[in-house]
C-alpha cells in the first residue's frame, strides 16, 4: 500500500459528540494522526450514547466505533494549568486543531484561535458551533436536532403534509453532513497554507449546514417565491414523482425525469391505454389530474410485491428508489460493492465509510475506536515527556484514563 494521503498530518480532536469529531474521522480515514483529547471523568459523552435510555440494547458501542475510529485517545484536564501546558506542547506539533467547545468555555480554557495564532501561525483552527460565532445566539448550545433540523426549516418541510406534526430526525442525521462541511473547510485551509505558508481559522455551524441543505426553499423565499404548504401524498401535484406502496407493504419513490418516460411507465405497469387517455395526454393534463392518476397507480402498484416492481422498473430504465430499511442497508450488496461499508479491524463487523473516495489515494484500514485514554503514554513520549514526567502527570490527575501501551 502506498503512503496514505494525510500521513504525517497531525490533528487534535478536542471536540465531543458527532459533527466536529466526525470531520477528524475523515482526516483519519486518509491517514492523519488524530489525537482525541477528552476530559477526565467519562470523556466524550458520545462514548456512552449507546447506553442511554431509549437506545436499543447492544453489545457493541456502535456510535463510538464509527465516529472515532483510527484515533488515539488522551485524557487531559484542560482546566488545570499543567494540563493547558501539555496542550500547548502538543499544539506546537499539530497541523489542525478541531473543537466544538462552547465559546464561553473556550475563553475560560484559553483554547480560542487567538490563544494560539501568535505562537503557531501555521495552525489550522477548525471551529464548529451550533448557530455561528457572531450575533445574539453565538454562545447558544445546540444539537443537530435543534440547530440543523429544527432551526433551518428542514424539520417543518419534510413532514408528510402541512397538517402533520414536525418530523423528528434520526440521531446524528445532520451532524455528518455538517462534518463534511467542516472537513471541506479544513482541507481548503490546508491548501491555502501550502500556497501561503500560513494557517488560519475555519468556521462551520450546524445551522449554516442545515440552511445549505434546505437551500432550495430558502433561496426561493429570498427571491420572493412562496411555496404552498405541502399537500398529503394523495393530493400531490405529480403522480409520476410520488411514493407508492406495493402488495407486500413496501414503499418506493417513483421519480420520472422527462416527458418521454411517461409512456414507458404506462407500459411497465401494464396499462398502455393510459397514454391515450384524454386526462393524461400531456404533462399539464397529468398535473391537473394528478389525484386521479395517483389513485390509479396506487391500485396498480398494490397488486404486486416490491421485488416484482423493482425488476420491472429497473428493466424499463425508470428512476425510482426503494424506501430502504436499516436492516437491509446494513447488508446492501451495492453498498458493499461500492465500498460504502468497510471491514472494521479484526472484529468481523463492517462500518460505514466516509462518503467519498480519491482515486490513487487509498484510505487506511479501519482501526477500532480507542479505549479511554489508552494512548496517553505514547502521545506524551512523542511530545518529549520523560517517564518521570508522565508518571507525575498521571499521579496528579492531569492525565487520566487507561494505562496502556499506546499501540
């Protein structure tokens, strides 16, 4: 295997939960040396997410093994001056520092960009917040459910119709797109550093990422366009871009992209007579009579199981998407063939890959996420600390966690 793209790149992940740490995970996927700094006690709360009420019982720490793979863990008390001194020494050897620590806490801990830039002008400082870093809500805390989904309008817009209650999001559903925004910002800053020799601060937020995801409707409103409330599925203005249910109670999304596909669909569902039906002759006719056509297609699609419709629609070359279940996706042949799922170390399990590849630059094999503070000794030795120094830092509680070999 050739050397990984980011081999030699030193990254500190001084963040918690999902979005900011996941940006570091993508860097680690391509070979960056990522040190995850966690506070004494329980560390990053994401470590115990799978044990919380409402979570399914599991023998595996599934959120942690995905979002913190290929990292090394250092438990460090940044509230103590000695702990802050350790961080300062590590920063001197670091290319990228990632944090989502709330802004007031950054000031208290002295881990703001301005606390580092004078001594370390080549450092890339990656900051993630919920609502941005200026304005009345700059210091407000938030999760992807509140800042990405709710605040951006997505939670309102994705409900089945305007009479339904707002749709709840899945855990981390907005965090990972936000992680990719932060990753893109970091790589952009690294490119600028290659050209200018200087680092800098990059910023991303959950709210900004959510607004980007909802940009179609937000931009329309900015241009003065007001979309009507979302109608129920049965009252959609397009029967050929709608959701249908098969005989075995499976749903799929039909999405015809051109006028020429209409007669193909009619033949595929065994109703070629629809093409000459006066109600459906043109696209405008089908729009006006969308409720009637939806009712007809409901009746047709309910006569056969999903496997039959999937085979027919694929053969006809029509665009559609099965409403997949998590159970299916976890073993999806296409996901496996395309590398969207990758083997996880020596566990016999798979993990979800970061969502892009680079031809000619392979990702590193997926290593398990680290135990709590297990790499502390090795990290401190690399930073120039003696065995006596390390023992002292452990004895005083500045460095905590497991006492491991650091491999």
